[in-house]
């Protein structure tokens, strides 16, 4: 059924597109086997997961295009009866989903207008603090002598089509400019929460008539032989009903260089707290295999060092070591969006084999230990291991 639906959609795109339109496609598909020995001492378990992502760009002319990103079977493998489609099963989506459908047009005024659906709620700069929830948006980018000015309005939730006082809307104003080899991106963001809203993980829960105000600046690029990725953020939550009220700072900085044929990266992440409120880091950045992904690090500090080495033209390895700890005071370590740990140590080891220009095989293991958010040692050391095959096209 999926093949028929996907083929019909692509056929519709090609048939309805003007004869002079150019269509470009790219994407990836991976299958990954996992084995986990949990921190709570329970029995280890294994499972498979996969994700098919296809990106299509329809170029009408040099000023007009349509971008479409489609995903399928982005899920853990469960009962095959779920493959038929329908609602998402557990923590994944196992049917066809369009995560982006956006039009783009550049006017003679050097103004580019974009709009549609995209999985980039409150997205700016680096992946630090980004949210991959889908929402509707309209965005205008204006080229100026000092950089590109961006204004974006987001429709995050529509309480009622006939009642604008029940919506959740976001507004972003940003500037992208360059200085030498650096890209500098300051921005302001405002979320008007007129109906109750929660993020995908249920960590940030806001009542109706709440607001979120953010200021951020990202700096990326090169300084001599050093590659820099950094972002500084400030968030203020105003929610008197749920008492999710406070102002917090966040910082991510990663500097990388080459030392004696080894790639070396040093990273620091800080997510501040204000009573029960922690800076939202999200799970898009993922500085480690587990910390920042399976184990969220909102309201925590993490320091990481990563070393990578190319063994041959087709084989490479890397190792990462991180230490993280919660920034919440004792009274708030188990509430709100506090992390599941008080402190944690993680070691990641990965190996990659490039079988062809399109196919990469990889395997790795992550080891995590430390104390839980009640300051007691985890029941057991946690182990995450995987083997993965990825096809890029």
C-alpha cells in the first residue's frame, strides 16, 4: 500500500509540475539494530529501527521552487500489523508523513517569501535548543547591505478557526550576517500561548494566556585552523497558572581542530535553571549518543571531548567522553523538565566503514553511569550498542 501511495504522490508531482520545472531528489534510508542494558538494572533488550527520508525540490525557475520532505517508517520495529498505517505506535511514526512542504519565491526586491509546513518550530542558528515539531509558517527573508533580515510567523496550534483568542503562535525576527569566515545570527522569538500547550516530551507545559520570550545569537565558522559552532540563548517563561515562570540562560560552544592527524573537538553546554524551570535544550543537538538523546539534558551542564581518526580512505573511528550534572537545586531536581540524573559520565566509541559512495556501515557502544536525580547511584551501569547500515542517495 505504501509503495502505491508514494508512487502516486510522485507521479502527481511530476504530472502537475510545469514542463520546464527541474526536479531534484536526495535522501537516505537506514536500518539500525540496538541493544540496551538499562540504568535501572532491569533486563537488557534489543530492537530494530529504521527511517526513510526523501527530499524533493521542484525548481520552477531561478526564483521559484517547492521543497518537499517525506518520511516513512521512522520508528522502532514492532508488530508488522502496524506497517499498514494509521496512528503512530508508541514512540515512533510507522507510516508515510510529509515533514516539510514549502514554497519559495524571490521577488525583484531581493525579498524571498517562504511558507507551508516544516518541522522547525523555533529553529535558529545551531541545533541547540531547537524543536523539531511540525507547524505551519510564513517566512520573509530580506537581503540588506548588512545581512539578511528574517521574519517568521508560526501557527503552532489552532484552538478554533473562528476564534483567534485560542491559538498558539510564534514570531521570530533574526539577522544573518558575516564577518570574515564567521556567520553571526542574532534573533528574538516570542510565543503567544492562548491555549494550553506542551512540547513533544511533556517537559514544558504551559497554561493558556502564557508567553515565552527568547533572545539568541549563534556564531559559526572558522577562526584560523579552528572550526567553531556556538549559540547563546536567553528564555523567559511567563505562566502564572502552572507556576512555570522564570528566566534562564543557555550556552553551547564546540571548537574543533586537527592535531597530528587526529580530529579533536572540545564542547561545553550549559542550560541554566530558575527554581523549577530549566533551559530547553531539546534532542536535536545530541552531543553524545545517550546524553542529549535518550537522556535529555535540559537544565544541565555538559563538558565533552571528542577525538576522531581516519584509519584508511574507507575506515574511520571516533571516541567521545562527557561529564554532565544537573543545575537544579535539591528542591527541584525531580520536577518540571529536570534531567533524570544528578550527574553522569558517558563514553562513546564508534567505527565506520564506507562500503561505497552511498553505503556506510557503522557500529558503536555507549557506556553511561552516575547518580540519578535523587542523588543515588544508578542501579547498574547502562550500555547502549548498535549496528547500522545507511544508504544515502
